[in-house]
């Protein structure tokens, strides 16, 4: 059961996540990101954040329950404890947990975006693929445990958060790429990345955001150190439309690069800072 949803266009990949997340670009490995040096901006924001006192499990569970279910009615018991345990397992800071409780939101994209101003490392953890899968597991257990009650039987997850229909992604390249010709500039990646990312977009507005973020995404990808095989795959821009981008990255080394918190954050920043071209007046 897919429960992960973001409504804030600029942060949907992150998941961008991506993703970006929802779009499969975030694909984080769920590590704690301990030892990673925080940026000056993150440190400044974190220093002014809420108290680091331990967040109550009950309050955390309630906030995560709302976030995971997007406020939808359900009768499963114990989901809050399961979700809280999953989040604490990542090593997320108490400061970040306090932010999640205070946000009290059912919009994952908004929470990730706000948390990024408090701690980029913790925002990457919340957007990680492994935590998303843990959340899905908690929600599934909560719903199935009450399968005998009328309320549980009538539960329907939000349409935008539904798990994609099982099927093969569209791996046909949108643009011709010659295998023997190396990708030698970020410009060669822009169209392909926009095509690939846009295939996961929920609406035209999000597609415009990816189009605006294209050059930034291409620059991040080009300088990340991917192999030519991976660069050719991305330049081709296959409109996958389902699953995630990282599962089609051809080798383990490149998968590790794609799933690294630093690279994931760069993709999130690209979409968050993109300025889509406004619709022309009639």
C-alpha cells in the first residue's frame, strides 16, 4: 500500500523523492547521515529551532499518523507507535521530531520542505526510500489489523498516494542516444531528465516545475560522477512513469551516488528553487 504523498510541487521529488521522492529520485538508503557536516545555513536554522527535549511518543505517533494517512479516516490501532519507531530508528534528531509534531500536517512535501530549513540531514532521512517503505508497512498493518470492522473495510487511501498499478515502466528513450558517443556536457542531459522526471508528475503545474528545474538537475547529475552508461540512460529520458529512477540505474556504484543524501538534497534544491514559466494571458 503506497501512502507517501507530497502536494508541494517544488518538493515532490525529493524526493525528490524523490522522490522527489514520489517520483523516485530520492531513493535514499535510510542511513542516519551521522558524521555529515551540516551547511552553515542548516546550522543557523537549527540553532534557532525548538528545544531538543525528548519528544513524547504519543504526540509523535499522532503527528506521524496524520502525516502517513494524509488525514484520511481509518480504524487501525497502534499505527502511531509503529510510525514513531520507524522514524526514531533512522536516528532523526529530537529537534526534527519536535518540528514534525509542531507542524501537525498531512502534507509530506510541506513537512520535508520546512524541516529542511531546520536540518537538511533530517529532511533527507524523512524523504528516504527506506523510511517510506517502513511507513507503508505500518499503514498496511494498521488497516489490515482492523479488517473486520466496517470502518476499515471502507478505507480508501488518497488517490494521489495509491500504489502504482503493477506493470512495466516505459523504458523506451524519448530522445536518441548513441552508445558510442560519450555525454560530454550537462546540456545533453537536460531534455532527458525533464522527460524522465515529468513522467512521474501529478499535474501540468508539476511538469512546468521540472521543466524549469531541468538545467539545474542536469548540472547536478553531470558533476556527480556517474558512468557513461548511466548518463546515456538519463539522457535518453525514458518516461518511466512508475517505480523509481534509481532501480534502473545500471550499476551499484551509480545507484549509491543516486541514493546519497548529498545528491538527493541537490535534486530537492533544484526543484524547490525552480521558477516555472507562468501561464500566458489569453
